[in-house]
């Protein structure tokens, strides 16, 4: 760019030049396509003057990305699989950027499947993958190192390849296709099949000091480890040699042996089994027992791979017997007092076992007869029996549901004491000797002990004359009797449960209460006694007398069992209460014109209480207030007052040393007139209400008035 300065004649006075490069032209996109799920290839026409190009990708979800390339085609990375993008290209140089090209729309291909594989058998491989979003079909190729190839199309997410070669490594390639038959990314994995099954297996015994089994087989392809399994739970392994040895082989073992080869895919199938049988073991855990008197048995554990057993029995008097059997028990007749010697041999096709253990067995003494069990006290049994031959000691055992007692003596008598009450005991006499021990097959004798004493006695007061006695039932079935012993009488109740009621209890009395149980066996010891004290008696007579307008005196008769009294007068307008040891009480704070409930709480010296209620008491009507005198005509005086309405009316009195006057108004009027009153005297004036009985209330206040006020001076 050149700028010139000119005069008016258009002559150039001075000039200046500057050079700048303009932004290149807008390129155009020829095509855009996707070969990978995370990228897009854009082919565009290059423009002159451009030093680089900017590829721009956008989508409807707000994605925006720009990548710088230096020629066509260019690649945009970090895209999402199977997503529509709007693509444009911008050219640039030192002069700036061009405008974006006309956009082109293109879609990335689907992603490759996430391929997994296993070889469950020697000739199969199972490939599986998670569903690929937007994919409708998958193509799988399986190839060997020799380029042997199989191709399969499927819409499933797993595929099993069969008829493969054992111990061979396969390459598996997978591609996903979208609904427009456009292939997506591919993926390759490698999987080896399991090795072939070992063949030519041979088994033989080692002839060393410790018996063992040596197993041979043929080497197989790709095997890194061989292991031999025996049906007896033994095994051996080899890292490459075609043999291994199983040691510590015993008798009576039938070994079935198989060989398996293993590589990184897993073990092969077992080889064809090979069997080997050893000679039988001698019978173990041989035991001689006498389950019932005169019947003995020889038992032993069953040994594997034995066809039959021979049992030999020798008695100490020279008698002998033997028996062939396929069972593991042999019964023979035996009598008490003998010693028997027994042994057992085992046989199978391989031969005879070494001899089993030789056992000596001595039979027990016989059970005693004529056993007699007697209850001689509530918890003691006496047991007697006849002596038996061969017994050196007698053990007496008495057992109930929870406890067992033992008594040992050399004489045929035993006393069992401190037994559990109300329990059914099984008493067994077991004769014993030093060699055999005790005979545990004798028949028991059953005897029940006396019932248990009732426990945890407690009392519940039902009312003033009835108490319920409770106890804990310690017997299975029993009748219970409760006695209450007092100074004047004995009261009784009985029950088959855990309580009964004693009735007709007098007030102010003390009893000792005890209980005992009875069953068909006998009577228990009495329980511990507890003291029963009834509440004190209520006073028979009570009177309430009002002394003043706010005080009353309450009197009552004495009561049995009383220690002190609490007397109460109560009403909605208040209450009065006094505590005293006397039979009377002066009570203040009484409200006039009020009905009171009267009660006396009688308390004994031990704290037992009786609440006694009586007929109500009504205090007198309140005395009027503001009593006034007014002089009227013709020597008449009017008396007025203020007071509550008295249902019985009022009486006004005025009296002196010389004259008395009275008047009584009609109900509802609080004034009345007195005629012909003499002047010059001093008068006492009282206004009092009438009681229900018609008498006037005696304690209303008096007021003094001078008679001079009634005289008229002219």
C-alpha cells in the first residue's frame, strides 16, 4: 500500500509505502469420513497463501473442537463413537484466518467390541463381549499362526469356536457393523486352547521301603504342568517330565488314577483312568460290648475293599467259636463272671490282613433282685436289696430330670438324702468288680419324693376383710393349704393353683401366715411364715359440732389398732385437716355456708391405714355484715344488713336493761322495723340467720348503739 502527499498542482511532495499480507481464501471440503470410532478424516482443497488449516467439529450437544493440520487430508481426534458432527475447515496464515468453509455433516463409526475369551475344553474357545451401542451385527475372524482362518457373522454377544486343535494359539479379530452396514473399529486378541489329553498312562508300585505309586504318560503339546490325581485324594505333579510318584500308599486302597496336562488356558480333560488295589487293612476299632445281660457283641469298623471277616472268640474255660461274616458286628452268648478273648481278620482277592487287636472282655456281675425303695423323710430314700455273686461293690444311682446322686458301699443297703423335693427319681443298683467295672443294665426303680414347700409367700390386700395369699408353684401337681394363726382365731384357705383368699379378717388383728403342699406321696414342710396385719378399725361413732363461725370440734369413739388419727373436712371451697392421737380434734378455717365431706384416716403403730368416711357436715349460714340502725317516724327503728340469701331467713334482736325488741323479715329482705323503741338507753343489736333446724346461729357478733340517738328534742 502506497500513500502520496500532493500540492494544489497535484505535484507529489512526499510518499510512504507499507506491505501487509491478507488472510487466505476460504477452502472447501471435498469429503469427510470415519475409519475409527474416535476420529474423522477430512479431505479439502488447499488454497494459495495458506500456511495451516483448522479443522472444526461441532455437534448438537454442545461439543466444539478445533484441530490444526498442515495439509489435506486432516484428522480430527477425541470424538465420540457413532456420533453426528458438523465439520468445517478454515485456512490461515500470518494475515489471519479465513471464514469457515461450507459445513459438511459426517458420523463416526461404531466402537470395537470389548472382547474376552476362554478355552473351556481342548478344542473350543468361547469369545464374549458387551453389546456395542448402535451395532446390529458383528464379524469375528479366528486365525492360527499358519493363517488358517474362519469368519463368522452374528448378532449375538458371544461365539463358541469348536473343532479347534488342542494346545494351539489363535488370533481372534472382531468388528461391529452399524445399521447402514458400515464397519466400526476392529480388535484383536490371542487365546490358546487347553493342551491335549495325556495318553499312554501306566501305573506300577514302587519297591522301596515306603510303598508308592509311579505313574508314566506321553508328553503333550503346550503343556507346562502335569498333575496326577488319585481317587484316594492323593496327587503328584511334574513341571515337564512325563512321570511322577505318589508316596505313602496304604492297605485297603483302590486307586483310580488320572493324568491331566495344563497350560495358561487351564487343565485338559482327565486321561483314561487306571486302577490299582492293595491288600486289606486289619480291622480297626475292635470293641467287645455287652448290650444286654448274657448277650455280647464284637464290633469293628468296616475296612474298604474287604470281601469278608473271620471272628474268633475264646472263653477262659476253654470254649472256642469262630464265624465268617460280611457285617461289622458279631453276636455271641456270654454269661456274667467270664472272661472272653476275641480277634478279627479281614480278607479280599489280594489276600488276608494282618491280625486285628486281641481284646479281653470280662462280663459284669448280675443285677440284684428284690430291690426295695422307701421314702423315710421328705427328701430321703432308703434302698435295700439281696447280695449277688461276684460283686465287690454296689453303686446306687438316683437321678431326676436335672441331678444325679451316687452312693457306693460294700453292703446291700443305701440311704440317699438331700434329694430334690417333688421329683421323680430313677433308682438303679449297679454291682461292680475291679476287672469289669459296674453293670449298667439293671432295671431302675421309680420313687417320688415329698412335695416342695411353697416359696416366696406374699400378700395382696383385696379389701378390709380379705387378703389374697400368693406363692411360687414349686411342684408339678399339688394341693396347697394356707393357715393364718392369730391370737383369737386361725383362718384357712386352700387351692391347687398359686393363690387363695383368706376372708372374714377382723380389723386391727395380727396373724402369722404359712403354707404347705400335699401330694399322694405326702406332705411338705411348711413354708416360712410372714406377718399379716389388718388395718385398724374405723371409729363407730363420730360427731361434728360447730363452735364458732370458722371453728368446729370433731369427736369420735376409740378404735381397735389405732395409733393416731388424721381427720379431714374437705369441700370445693377448701379443706381442714388435723393429726392427733386423741379421739377429738378442734379444726379451724371453716368456711360458713359450706358442705364438707368428713373422713378419718386411722393409722396403726406399724403404718397400716384405714380410711373411714362419714356423713357430710354443713357449716352454718354466714353471719351478715354492715348492720345499721335508722330512725323512722313514730319511735320506729329500722335495722338493715348485708348478707347472702339465707334460705331460712334472719332474726334481728335489740335489747337493753329495760326493753327487748325483735323483728324477722320475710325471706329475701335484708331489713326489718322495730316499733315503739324507748330512747335514752344503750342497746345491743344482733342479726343472725336461722339454721335448718329453725334455731338461730348463736355466734354472730353484737353491736352497741346509744339510745340518745333515738330521742327527739324540740
